């Protein structure tokens, strides 16, 4: 290095330093930067107090030593740095850079240095001014490391990052953020571009969210979801999370930056939408099937149920019945039967079981329920709990019972009908085969009409008015005023309907041959009354306007048929009054005989 100051170049043009020595010393000693002066061959001739403290030396201890004692480089690295400094000083008169230094104690630190060529007392020297940047370098390194980790985490999580400098308006999007939006990686991002890719229906909401985030009084940093429309038209869902950075200003805190992240959550939204649709379909199916879903833990007996359970079990909507409350309402014997079925299923190793049982609602109503359940087991085969459904099957069970009853009733009525036909044939007398045929045909037709009405009423009962109308319609001869009917609505059970049909047919046939219906001006009135809970049903047949009537000398077959029709199993009676102007017949049907259908069947 010696003799370098004689080379041609800027060093020959350096002006001498003409400051007052005392003033220079005061300035140098008050500086926070370290200052040293060395000869071109590297011998230190001056250090200020900051330089001594920086390197851990006593005041003036560095003077006379070579500058290499300050460097923390291996010899070859130190030679390369010295050569670089000499070359730079020769060309420009100044070198700037960072150096790795060594304290007297051996510890290392970094400085940012500026070395200039100066003349002191007419001799060329190197003036070095430097500051300790070790802490700053550590912060920068930590920041770079943190940024690196953040970048790796964002890349791994497929998260985009944005940074908006509010003062300059500059917006920086990470490559991932641009990829999510479908933007070219080299394209700068502006507010106009952001507005263009944001779905127009969601744009006002995102603007409002940014406003709330930048408001010092609110500082809303909650996440929010919105749709974007990529340049190719594809719509995607993103979830954003932004945080505003505030700085104090003359008028209080003010947002200076807005940074955040967003991620593509399109697939997640699709799964959530499908899950919502699936739950809606399941709820609809449960409601349509009137099912209640439940689960129970075998050990703790924790009981979880859907709101429909209260409806199925007859409890109020706001009730919270316990297992004991529910078990108390099983019909007698049903709880033991269910427990036995569960034990049998466990013994067989079955996971599923199904059972129908009777349940008494809190209002006392008896209901039929269907229980279906799946049992879960642990690795040792012990039951962990069960999940299942309960369905109200009362209507189905009642329908099944009605079908069974109807089948039994049909069998009974078929046998009874054959008996009635047989008795009718046996009791019928006529002077000729033709007359016998006519009489039998009419009586059997009466039975057929009664059965038709019963079939229409599903064998639960026949309407008395319709029954009488059907039997008397053939005898009206097209004149609707000849027959008059009056009385309340009464539903007769099948046996009573058959008997009344037979009686009406016999009375009508007799009236057509000998009584009121044998004359054009003749009329028949059929009236009935009673039929209450304790009052027998009375049906009165009244003839008027026919030929004169006299009481027969003996009992005819017709009277016998009528009496037997309402007697016997019905325990009824028939009373005949042969008045001169026409026959009056009163039929009585006792309630004890089961002649009337219940009120629900009428």
C-alpha cells in the first residue's frame, strides 16, 4: 500500500484540511460513529472515542497498530477486501460497504463503513467513518427468515398475500394471489383490476369490509368470503382476512397499510352446499316419514334426540322428557318385551333390531310405534350405544285391524247370507213355479241391494234412508209422490241392514199385490225415530189410499218373514195393524242387539 498516494488520479487533487485543531477534535469526539485515520500502508494514527468503544480498546490503544487487527476475515479474504478498497479509492477516492469486524475480546460485529482519501498536514491518509449495524443485520436476517417461512407457509397452504400501501396507492399481490384471481404473474395489480375480478353482487360488501378495517374507531379484522370472476369467466369463492396498520398523525391514528391473505375455498363451499342440501333432503325425508331420530350412550345413558321425538311420543314441543319419563309411558309389558328383544339381538351378535310396541301418550291415547335401531360395539364386542328412529304406525296398525275385522265380517256375512237364502227358499210358498220364481227373485234382490250398500260402506254399516229407497224404488212406478220417507240419519250394522231390507221388500211386495201400491192413488209412508244411546229404533210402515183392508184369518208367509227378519239375533219385534184404509206395521230394533253402527261409522 505504501507509495500508492503518488499514483496519478483524484488523490493528487485532494485539498488540504484547514480546520482548527481544537474544533476538529471536539467534533470527532462528539460523534456517535467511529472515526479512524490510517496511513496508506494501514497504520492507524488516530481513533475517536466511539471507535475505541466499538472495538473494545482503551483510548489511543489502537494508534500504531495495523488496521488488520480490526478485521475478522481469514488472511485471503482480508487481502481480497484490501485490494478492493485500494482499487476503489484509486478510481473514485471513496469506498462504501459493510465489514465484518473483531473486537479486542474476540467477538465479531458488523459495521457499515465509508473510507475516503484525505490529506492531513500535507500527507495522504485514509479516513474511515463507520457505524455498528450488527443489531440491524440480525433484525434484517430475522425478517428475511420470517418472510421466508411465511412464503413457504403461504405456498404450502395455497394462500395468496396482498399488501396495500395506502399512502402511495401501490398494491402488491403474491404470485399465488394472482394465480387465484387468474391474473398474469407479471401484471401489476390496481384497484380497477381488483374491482373487475370481484363479483358485482359481492363488491359492495367487500368495499364495506375494507372501510370498517381502515376505520380507526372500528378496526374490523374479521374474515369474510366473496366471489371472484376470473378473466375466463369462471366463478370462484375466496376467503379473505385483512389487517390494517395504523400510524399516529396530526389528527389521530390513520391507516397507512392494509395487508392480508385470501385463499380459494370453492371446493369447501361446494362441499358445504352439498351438505346443506343433503341435510335438507334428510330433514324432508324424516318429516315426510314422521320419524324421530335418537341416539343413546350405553354407559352414561346420554340421550340425544331430534325435535320430532316429542311429536311422536305425544309430549309438548317445549318438553324435555327424560328416559325415565319415556319408559314410564310404555304400555304394560312392552318395556320388558323390548329389553328382551335387545338382549336377544346382543346374544346373536346382531347390530340391527326392529320391534313394534304400544305407547301411551300423556293424554292417555294409545299409539303404536315402530322402533328401528343399530347397536355399536367396541373392539372387545361390548355395546357402546345405539342410534335409531321411532315411527308412529298407529294408522297402519288400525288399518290392518280393520282389514282383519273386514275379512272376518265378510266370512261371517257370507255364511249368514247363505243361511238367509236357504231359509227364504224354505219358507217361500207359491201356487206355481213361475210365482215361486218371482217371489224368490224379489227376496234375493232385496238381500243383494242390502249387500251392495254394505259393500259401499266397507261393511261398516248401511244408511237406513238409502236402504229403504233402494227397496221401494221399483214400486214407485215412475210416480215419485207415492212413497214418502222421513227420519234422522241412521247407520245400520250389516246384520240389521239385511233384516230391514228383507222386511221392506216383504211389505212392499204385499202392498203392491193387495195394499196401497196396488192402486194408482195409493201411497206409502215410511218413518223412523229413536236410535239414541238408550232408545230403540222404531220404523213405521203406513199405507193409505189403497183398497179396503181386512185382517187376514191366519198368519201369512209374508208376516212370518218380516217377524223373523227383525227377530232372532236382533231381538226386535214386528207389530201389524190392519186398518181399513191400509196396513200399519211397526218394526222395533233393540240397541242391545247391536243393530246400530257406532257414531263414528255413521
